C-alpha cells in the first residue's frame, strides 16, 4: 500500500510567486533601460530638456500655425526669439554672477573653517583625521551626484556645447513636426484608443508646460522675497544670491535648501550669528509659505506629487545624470503620471496613483 503525498503548492505561494516574477521582470527592464540611457547620456538629457522647452514654446508656435504660418517658419521664428531673449538675460546676469563666485566661495570656506574649529576645539572633540575622512567621503558623494558635468573638465565643456546644439535641433523639430508626428501615431490606433491617446498627449504636453511655468513663478517668488530679506539685513552679494536662489528652485527641495544655506553662510561670515539666523528664518518661512500656498496655487492638482517621490526623483536623477538629471527628473515623473492616468480607466485604483501627494 502506497501513501500519496500532497505536493500541491499552496495558493498564497503561487500568488506571491507570480507577483515576484512580475516585479523581477519590471526590475530587469528598468535596469537595462537605465544602462541604455547611460550609454547615450548626452542624447537622453538633450531630448528631455528639448521636450521641456518645446512644451513651453508650443503655445506661440501653435498660434502662428493657426494664423497660416508655415510650420517651419513658425518654429524658426519662435525658437530664434526665445534664444535671443535667453541670450540677453544670461548676458546680463552671468558676468556679475561669475565675478561674485570667488567672494561667495571665500565666505563659504570661512564658514567651513569656523565649523571645523568648533568641531575640534568644542565639546565634540573631534580630530582633524576624523573631519578629513568625513569631508573626503562627502566630496566623493558630491562628485558622484554632479557626475561628469562637474568634474570632467574639457570633456564636460565639449559635452555641454554639443548637448546644447542638440537641444536646439530637437526643440526645432518638436515644434515643427509635433502635430504631424502625433497624427501619424494616432491614425495607426483603433478609434477609441486613438481618442484616449490624443487626450494623453494633450495632458502630458500641458503638464510639462505648466511645470516649467510654475517653477519659473516659484523661483521668482523665492528670489524676490529672499533677496529683499538679504537687502534689508544688509548682506552683501544680494543679486548673485538671489539669482542662485532662482535657479535653485528648478531643483525641488534640494535646490532651494542648498541655495538657502549659501545665503545663510554669506550672512554669517559678513554679519555674524544674528544676521545668519534672520536669513535662515526668512528662508524657512519662504519655503514653508511656498509649499503651503504658492505651489498648490500655481501647480494645481495636475502636478501634485508626494514630497517623498519628488525627493527620490531628484536624488535618483542627480546620481544618474548629474545636476541636469536632478532638474529633469520631477517633470518626467509628472509626465509619466499624467499620461498613465489619462490612459487608465480607473486611475485611483492604479499603483501609480500612490505617487500623488
């Protein structure tokens, strides 16, 4: 007489096994996709930046096309005008900003030296060796975060020039052929799917345009308020610090935090602890008001992402592609979420909805 052994796999193991295989498959696709993007880093970054610029410039381009301008002429006119305006702005801002970098760097170094003395002579009693080890690790992390855009010297300059030229070319073709490319894609889809994809394209395009416009408004708000505070307190280098705060706003959370710390450091070195605390209080108050009032007002619900998602996106983008990666990470996540919700029958039931704040 033989005894049969029940070898049937329990249901919960089968269910979790299926989920594990799917998660592993997604992980493999993401991993190799990241490797592929890393091999063509300049192209990927240029394409992402061009997508953001094209979303902003599409409104005037579409207006010209609707008024019977040929697509090529409309794209060239808008893009050339934008480049002239940006060139004029940077031409006015960059020379004094670059000239002031040495003074800002000197103030930051003095603050770091004061902090080093407190760590060694103060209650912590650290040794120079301990501090040097921590600084060395921090420098390695900073170099990794900044990537080749910060530490690779001449090759970085070549990549920036080539990448900038590529951004202009891609932006031009996006403005010129966006409608034609969208129509060519939609005619190959079933009617119902074509309608949904058309909605998704519109939502995604508006998401990118609104993101860039909103971050510009937020940056101007931060720069004006913090700059006014610096001026009232009497901190030097007001304009360069305000410009730094403005550009820092385009990297959510981390950019505003770092630029604010630089302003506090300059205030401490030139005016003492009281001035530094005042600037710190102004910076914290501005960031709090921005998060509670300005961001919800200018972003609305369409761009609402959980703060943890924003922080992880900025960090991952920075580690992968440097400072530019930190800049493009959040709008790309917002684009993905908005398109996914437009294509999904029940967006709130999707796991992607968890990315919302």
